């Protein structure tokens, strides 16, 4: 493994001198062009262009040499491997009103993120494109067409492990229907003929429970939705006698065929952005839609922004070296991976980049391997010395704004981005990295303790960092040094005795996982040997933010709701009574409101001061909000318009009215 890592780093350095233009967009196809209906405060008229980009890569080009199974993909007459990607480009109608920033919003499972009117008012050019080749068309999703890998014209086969956690009882599941990939949005890896002879299907209530083998006569590769079990034979569905029961974790290991070359999603993103930034027209003479004239392109810099799965894609894209194009130009000068504590499972054979990997489901799937930090650090658990930006010279490293919710500390090892692998010391961040933790928030960024306004301010700060060189606010996250990161031990964590609330310290354990000899852990690439298994005695120290007497976190960026709390806000919640009780409840947080008055608090035996004891009256609450908003705005975590709106919302609210 160390030899592979040294080879990868040497390759990254060698790329500095590489100049062959073998990976590129050869044709741009415009499908539609329409005026954007959304209004923005600056009155800048926008239009949205939907199209398709046709690209190709040379399997012999070192820039794409890491793409899994690229050598097994079919080639065109020029010896190139082809792909096609959908794109959505929203830009000012009058490009002289663009401010110079290309804002690439990474789609999540094919879903294009919204383009905030506040960013339109600043003149951003917005781009999204398909990068996930197993996403199915429909629902206005953007897709990527990639080839199937074959060996001498024959199907490639291999073992696939999939976990299912049905939300309701059902007789049949599609082979692709994991916790985040159901509903027909993703393609399944087809089972080979006779696959059942080697396949196993098990179930369990909790992640760490023994696996109960479902006997061979009681399940089938079939579809039983229209006819009783065993139903109609199907190489893309699985059925169980009596049906799948809600809440259980079902694990299927089977032999699949026809792996997609999904790693081309990295190449496609790089090449499309490079084309739009630097080329006047494609090989067929079609004009670059961003060009006002053949010689002028108003885009001066680009940033990539992704939430959750999309943020994991960013970490992988950068780590694997795809942020340099064929002329060694930076593709993106900045990046904001949001609520993303791992890397995406994209560049492996039979990859499932949409699958979930958390404490209750999929916790022995790849994604949570070092490097965790942006800079090079020694990982004592795996024995590697690695960083997410190792493949770039110092002059070609993008500016990073990493943002975390509390959920990533409990589910995605976020503490390892800023601590050593044993959890004994804080790391020193390089000057091109900012990390912010939004205290007490949940993965979605919504809910009672929302973080959207803070993230919007930091995205504007990222814009100014790449366009103007103006540095964002200093990083703010919980540290060991200040006693803000601790073990999630119920005996010492300090959780208050909130009536009716259970705290058991459950978190996603940081196991070092054995994926087999053909898997490159450092690059999250290769071939996985199933079933995977935890390496005995090799565990990362996962730490979580410490809380105060209210149960609210004390480190990181204190959101408005944290500074003027109406209750206790967490980035974790637990599964309720029934199957899986006590495990973490997905990526959801929780909110436990304070009592309104002291008498109500005493009657409920709640140790947390009531709203009345904290603020006295509605006016007292509004005054506290005004002060907190002023602090956040002065620190660079709120834009003026959002600050004014937050104060008005407090005035119009019903707290202590």
C-alpha cells in the first residue's frame, strides 16, 4: 500500500509537466434556453441553458489513469473512451453584469441544487452537470452516460454487498434500493445467471447484532409485487417469503455483472468546466455559451460547492488530482464541501456512490478512510502519511471552506479533520483552509437551529477570497486544547437530565476496515472484497463537541439559535421503540424545547432554565436576538440582509408573548 501511495504522489508531481490535451469536451449540444423566472435584488436578468456535453479521455493519459476499469472500456476510432453529461447553465443575459465567478453546484444524486437569488444578485454564473453515472433519467435530474467495462468483450463479474433498511413492509426490493437510492432514481447492478448459488441474504435489528441467515428457499432473485412469492424471476430484484419487514437491516451479497466506469464522473466535471472557462468553441464549431465574443470570457475564477454526498464528491475530486486540467491550470480556485466528512464511493468496481454509510447502515462500506485532513498528516491507525491535497504543488492548491454540522461528528468522523488519529492533539491548519462547525445543527442544515444564513455568508466570503484575495473569518471549530472535543461517553459527556430524553452516547465507530488486497484505501479506489470486515484493534478516536448545562454545544460557530436558545439542539437522534431501537436515527438531529415558565419547569422536573427565567419577556428575547445578530454580522457570519430578516422574525415571533 505504501508503494502504491508513493507512486500516486509521484504521478501527481509528474503531472506538473504534462501538456497533452487528450481529455476534453469535443461537442456541446444546446437542448433549451429560457428566461429564468426567479427575481433577485439587483434586478439582473438571467437565462437558463440546458444541454449535453460530449467528451472523451485517453486511457493512456496519466491524468485519468486512476479511473477504475477505464482500460476495459470500449474505445472510438481515435482510441478514446467517450462519455456524455447533462448540464444546466444559468447566467446573466448580459454577461457584462457577471462578477467573474463560476459557481459549480454539485448535484446530489442527479438533483440540481437551487441557485440562491442572493447569489444571482451578485452576478454569479451557475453551473451543474451530471457526474454520477448510475443515476437514472427523470425528475429533471442531470445524468452522465458512461460505458460498461468488459474483458475481451465478455462481461466482468464480481461480488456486490448491499444493505436495505425498508421504511415499510414490501414483498420485493430493487437491487439498488439502499437507504438513499430507492424510488427508481438509480440503476441496479444486474445479478448473473445462477448468482443465487453463491449469494447470501441476512437480516438483523441493529448494526452490531449477529446476522440472521434467511434460508435459501425463503428468498429469490425475483419480483413478487404482482404475483405471490417466489414471483417472476428477475436479475434486478430480490423478494422474501412473507416480505421484507420495516426497520430491519437486510444485507445481500451477490455476484453482479457489467460494472459502469463511474470514475469518469471526475473527468467529465473537470473537462466541462475547463471547456467553459477556456475554449471559444467545440470541435464542430459550436460556440462556448459563456463567451460574449470569441476572445472574451468574463469568468475569472470558479468554485465548486456541494452538500452531503456532493461535498463528499468534492473531497474525492480534489484528492485524486482532477483539479488540474491538461494544461496544468486549476479547474476550481475554491471549494466548499458542506456537511461532508468522508469521500464518495465512486472510483471502485461496482461502485454505489449514492449509498449511505453511517452507524446504523453501511458502516463497513468504504468512504471513511484516511486522508481525513486537507494537509499531509500521519495516520497512525492505518500507517499512512497522507493528505487530501497531496497531488498538487503548493502553488496549485485551491482555497477550502469546509463546513460541518454537528451530525458529521457523530456519523462521519468530522473530528479527524482537525485532530490526530488517536484523538490526542489538534492539527495545525494550512492558510489555504478554513473549517467551520455550526454548533448544534443537523445534517440538513434546516430545522429549529438552521444554518443556511451562516453558510450563505461564508460562500460570499469564499467568492471574495478567490476573486479579491480577501481572507474569510478565522476557522472556528471545537478543539481538544480548549476542552470542546470529548469522547461520547454517557458517564462523562455532561448531558443534562432532560425529562423523557434518552442519551446513550451512540456514534459511528471509527473502525479501520479490510477491503481486500485490490483496494487502494488512500485513493478510495480499486476492487472491494466482500464481505468487508473491521480490522481488530485498529480504531480511530472519534470525538464529539462538548455540551453545556443546557445540552447545547460550546465550540464552533454559535448560531443565532445557540446564542439565544429556545431549547436544546443536537446533531443526533435515536431510533425509537421497535426494530433498531437506540441506534442513531440516520442523519437527523433533535430539538428539546425549554419550558415557558419557572413553574412549568419545576413541575416537569426540567433542570434547564425556562424561557421566562432567561429572557423575562418578549422584548427581552428580541434584545438578546439583536445583540447576537450584531455579533454574527460583525464576525462575518451573517450578511446584512439576513441579519435584518433575523431580527424582524424575532419581533414578529411569539416567544413569551
